[in-house]
C-alpha cells in the first residue's frame, strides 16, 4: 500500500556518512520504499539543538544542499521522484515512483528571521517543526515545559507567516503551552509529524488525549512515531503491536481522519521489533488489517489523511 511517512531523519545520516538516499544501509532508502509500492516521504532537515540560537541557518543549508544533490542523483539513476511543492504536486504524487517533502526540524534554523523563513519556503521547505525538545526563540520544547512558556511574539509571527505561505506547522516536540497557543492561532490544519499517545505510553514527547482531540478538531494529522521509548513503557518490549495500540487508541478517541505514520526512521536508535526499517511497512499494514482495522481506515492512515491535509495547507 502507498505510504505517506511524515518524518524521517535520513538526511542527517546521509550528511554525516556521505551515503545515498536511493540506496543505503540505514533505516530508510528510496529503493526499499519504491519496492513497497511507492510513497511520499517527508525528509527532515534536523538542526542540532546547539545551533538553535546561532549557526542554525548555515547548518540547515548543508542538509538542504545534500537533499538537492540526492534529488539530482535520483534523476541520474532514472528514478522518478517528485519533490512536493504545491497542492497540485500533492495531488499528482501517486503518479510518480516516489515523492518527497522537505521539512525543517527546529525552528531555530530561521535564526529569528521571517525573511529566512520565506527563503526556506522558496528553497522548497513545506513543513517546519517549531521547536525541538529545548527552548528556542519561537517557543519552549518539552524539556523546558516546567516554565510554562508558550509561543513568543516572534513564534506567533512565524505561525501566521507559515499559514500564509502554505507551510505545515509541526507541533511535535513543543511544550504544552506552545501547543495550545498554536491550536488557537493557526488558521490551517497542523501536524504532529512524529508523536504518540500519552494514554498508551506516558512520556513528555507524546500527546495527551486533550491534545489529540484538539488536533482532530483542527483537521490536523498525527504521525505515529516508531521510537521504542515513545511506544512502550519497556522499550525492549516495543513491537508492531505497540504501533497498533497507539493507532487503536487514537481511532477510538477521535476517529480515523487524523492518524498517519511518522516513523522517525534514522532519528531513532531502536526501532520496534518487526518495524526495523522502511521495508517493514507492508508488514505493519498487514498487521493493522489482521487486527480488524477496516481497510478504508487503514487507507486513510497509510496516505489519505496526509494527502487531505496537504490539499488544505499547501
Ligand atoms: Zn524529532
């Protein structure tokens, strides 16, 4: 089945190790993704937290350049990869072998500048995770939740400008107050590209039931994160069934319009048993169907929800 995956950190691995997006031995490459039947892969430019006040822009450009060089390599190999930039691209994506969507993870990448945000848009970025887990000049991340900080004045400008440009506002990693500020402020559906449910695994990176309801009411989308420590209280026990349990919880809570995948492949140290890499998506889909999630709901989770959001946001 065609899969939209809302988060991976593969670009970081490619940058650090000089490896290829088409074929590598990391969690994810496009060769395996195409073998699955194709998909739309969000590719995050993750800016390490130490650069969030200074140097973020330069670091982000290194990964952006790597992304562009990999797209050129794919075209040399004769691979039909569509970088999604417009609503029409999102509608056309499935006619291509594979599609990518460029994201920035860590709003410190724009270094406090709306001009830089707009330049990122021009360079093809269509989604930005406002914060990583630490505080930046947009909002507090979950590690700083104790101070109760929400969106800063600049953070509010960023959300408004992302809405205007047609960039997805991603609330994964943000502290609760900032989350609620975004819910109140955003005029477009938002995403939590890679977050699970607190009710199933109680860690700060996951979403409470109230947050899940708010994202559903906003017509937003939540990508289920495959990090073992977010899936299960005992990470050693995490497996495909843990992924299913988070999906099942969200379906019961808000229905089937807001759940998707956000694997976090190549950003997580220990994937769950049975979901070790992108090649396991068919097995995950098979498992969801075996657990009696209706095929129409599985199709929404696999790709329809993300395409619906892209149609509303881009
Ligand atoms: Zn992340």
